[in-house]
């Protein structure tokens, strides 16, 4: 079984991150790891 990978693109700095479900939750709560901009569900895609 594989863990779904999510790609997050920050709306502010346009960095993309590949995250798993746990990291996704962290980004939604804490914001972008680079610039701190809020991350919303719309910034996430599931591969
Ligand atoms: Zn950012």
C-alpha cells in the first residue's frame, strides 16, 4: 500500500513541496515552510 503524495504549491513564493498526509496537515495549520504564507486546500493536489 502506498501513501498518497500531495504536491503543495505555495501561493506566495511558488515553491512546491511533495508531502504526505501528515505533512499536509502540518502545512495547512502552520503555513508555508519557506515564507509562512497560509496554505489552503486549493493549493494542494493529490498525485
Ligand atoms: Zn511560501
